[in-house]
């Protein structure tokens, strides 16, 4: 939608700011459930959602190629290939990743272009400038590639501007030099690189840092991973953490450096990384570094200060959000990554739906069927082997450790894992001592993405250890390790009502 097709000072029911996963879900939910509600969605771009453009999907394309290449090398090491001289072409890998990425973003972009033709999508930046006596929000729209502006009045606003990768300010890196040399990267521009230096650094041992760092190592790039090793990938369970350390310390081409770091650019445009541990201070020099220290909510420049909403103390701001994601009783909803609560795609989508339903209900002054109850917590790290956390975390169970029992199983001697050449890792499951109900789990193992879903559904349905043991476990499958964990748990249960056949 251009400025010529907007009626200046037009009044609408709902304005959605941000066309990512949460914003698109809020918009589609409203169109489906309340087609008579006047709704528009606004975003200056780039379009395509964080997941499809710079997050989940391009990273998984890279990881898949890296895993395939690593599997080939395993076969080669066993003497099962006829050619041992193969080399991976990194520039071709990145080109392939971009081609797949471009396919993934076609869906959301195509949808928005259709909405633009229908007069419902505004390609511009929205900023709240005030609130009129009638209680409507006055929003200024700055259109792309022009100085022209327009205004909209909205009764409700769903803010879903997401988050963005950042480079810590304390490093004082010159932004112009970073941009010209491509020496310090974030996920916002990593996948745009035409090539990757054969010696590469990743700063940050969270999910993104580990996933991309290990993928590059599997692609035969000498990779250095900097950060807090005790918190790698957010693992909490000490047994899973121990297994993770054993796995990654054996990884070829992956050098773990557990330390706080400081970055600076030298005169040659290279990145110098200084580490500071109790033992010694070291310096490393790289031509390229990926900074994966997290994402920050894109909450600045929305004009919230114009209506008296203070966000400098972000935790205090978040505490004012209701279960329906409305800020107090303002008619402003903060959905998706912008509230930095559960920065996962399915959670963002749920939040867009929750916010839209509440906004519609209050607009129409009628009670729509609402469900602000959240799904079972689930996170997956696509490392090799995969890492997952489901339901209650280890630290949460430790707050009342006498109420819970813990079962575990190593995959070192697991039959299917051995045939896959991936017999490493462990699964831990937590259950209530009194009832036997499954409450949580953490794992590092092959196919963790599948086992984690099975456990998430079991937690949702309040299944017990014995309930799960009644299910079939085919042979040979990785899920047999889950049965071993459940049997380990069953040893510590004193429940009378169970069938010994399934234990």
C-alpha cells in the first residue's frame, strides 16, 4: 500500500505493527474470526519473517549440508568410500542456503503483496505519536524510499516487531568499518556472505552460536567457539551438560574457549579477540567473526514514550503484560519476540493468536472463546547430536527436589545409535514421585527432536511413567532409550496400579 492509497487520518479497528510470525498470525486470525473488523498490517521490511529469512530455515539448510558432509567423512574414515580426496565448496554451500532461503520467504511475501493490493498491508514504518480524547491511537506512517508521511487512527494496536541480533556496545566497534569489511557478522548478514574464511570465530555459546559453530566445523572450517561453556546451549541438567561437554570436546575443527571476551578491529580490519580467564589472558586474530550473543526486542522508535509507556526497565515493562499480552488495560498488545519471553516460532504464532482474540473480544464487547494457557515448553537445538528441553527444567524441579524422581539412560551402547554411528549422549526424564506423572526432560541424543515431541505430548496429557511404558517400542529405534529411562524411573515408584508386563 502506498501513501496515495491511504486516507490520511483514516480510522481503523486494529493496526498490526510488524509482519513476522506473530504479526501475520494476529492479522490472519482477525480476518478469519472477525471479517468485519477493519484491520491493517504495517511493516517497512525486509519481509519474509525472521525464521525464514535469517533464522530457523537458512540455519537448518546449512546444518543439513554440514551433517551430510560429516556423514560422508565418517564413511570415508571407515574405508567405505572409493575417493578420499573430496573437498567441500563453502561458497557453493552458502549459495545453496540462499536459494533455499529465497524459496522459504516466498510464502509470507506473496501473502503480504496480495494484502497490499487489497489495501490492507502498508509498506512503511509505524510510530505512535499520541492518543486522542476518544481513546484512539494516532499513528504516523513513514513510507519506504520517500519522505512522505501519513496518519492512521487505531482503536487497538498489536505490536509484533520482533527482535534483532546485536553487537555489544561495550566493544565500541566502528560501525562503518564493520559494514565495509564484513569482519564482524550477525545472523542478519551471515547468510549473505559469498564465502567464509577457513579460520572462523563464533562468539556466543547459546543455541545459534552452537548450531552454526558446529556446522562450520563439520564443513572443515577451523572454528573457535567463545563464551560461557558451563551454559552451552542453555543446558541445565548436570548429567546432560557433562555428556554435551564430552561430545563437543571431541568435535573435529571445533575449538572451545570458555571465557568472557572483548573484540576490537586492528588497522588491517581484522578482529582481535581478547579472552580473560582466571589463568591467563589470550589474544586471537580472525578475518571474520560471527557474534551470536542473542537478540534484543525491536521496541525502540515505536513512539511508546509519547503515550507514557516506559521501556528502559524492560523487565518492569514485561511485568505489566497480562496473560493476553495486553499492556495493562491500554489496548496495546506485545506479541512474539518483542516481549522476549519465548523466542520460538510456535510460541510467537500462539501469542499473535492470543493477542488478536483478546483485541477482537474487547472491540466487539463480547466474549470470544479464549485460551491463553500455553503449550508444554519445548526447545530444540539442531546440533549433532541434538539437544532438547521439555516441560519443567532441571532447575525448576530442584526447587522442590523431594517431590520429583529422575531417570536416565546413556546411548553409548544403544543398538540403533551404533548403526547410525551416533552412539553418544544421554536422556533424562523427570516425574512426580507421588503420582508418576511425567513433568519434564532434557537430552542430548540422535533424533532428540522426535523424542522431545513425544514427551511434550505426554506431559500435556498428564501421562504417567507406566502410561508411557504401555506403549509399543519398536526394535531397533532410538526411542528404545526412552523406554530405558522410563524403566529407570519406574524403579523409584511405589505405585500399586500398574501392569508388570510393561515394566
